[in-house]
C-alpha cells in the first residue's frame, strides 16, 4: 500500500497521479503499486512539485513500524528518526506561516 500527500503542487501533477492512485481527498493519494512504480511516482513528484510545493510518501514495508516515509520540498511537517523509528515533527506556532499571521 502507498499513500502520497501533496501540498501546493501544480494541478497537472495531481492529474497524472490519478492514473495510478485514487484521490479520496484533495492532495491525498492512496493505492497499491510495486516498488518500481512507487519510486518513479516519487521521482515525478519531486521534479514537478513547483517551488513552493511538497511531497510526502508513505508505503508498507517489512520494518518494526510496518511502513516507511520520505519527504521532499516544503511541507508543514518533517520526519525525525529516533532509535530506528520514523516520527513526524510539527513545528511550534512561533515558526513558519503561523508566526507571520500574528
């Protein structure tokens, strides 16, 4: 199983992903593809994401967590590895866009 979450990417990229995956919510893609297709979709998204866009990919694998993740570009979160586990770090409100709104 694979999940891809796209933030602030061109519409044409989202359209291309619908050839391989389902889009149950805007920017969220889910499906089941082999490793070669998964890696090629990742490469395509990384190249076509645009300057402000970001891509998160999560896929099933044989690890302790039963999945792996990778990020590319500008996203609101980041991956932190702690003792072999991949965790998501959410910046506090004083960082990034939320701080600019004040």
